[in-house]
C-alpha cells in the first residue's frame, strides 16, 4: 500500500499534521518529510492513517492506493 498523491500533498502542506504524525510514530518531523518524499509504507500504519483521517477528513479510499508489484 502507498498513499495517494492527494494525501501526500496535504501532509506536505500541513505542519500540524506532520507534527502529529511524528508524535504518533515516535519519529522526528524530518523523518516524516523523508517518508512523504519516498511515499514510504510506514505512513500506512494504522496509527498514522488515523491521524491522517482526523486531520484531513479524507476516507481510506482517498488516502490509500495499491502499489504495482
């Protein structure tokens, strides 16, 4: 799984969201930015998806996309 371009752009543009993701993951905001740049699958962990849902109002279908094998 990977995040959609819409979700990635919202994370890039929202400092509060990046901060909450850093806290939820126990990582730094710099790490979150790196994960966003690489569309890292760490961003698809349940706790982080919950934060993304709360901050953006997006549904899972708007947040997640299938990755090509």
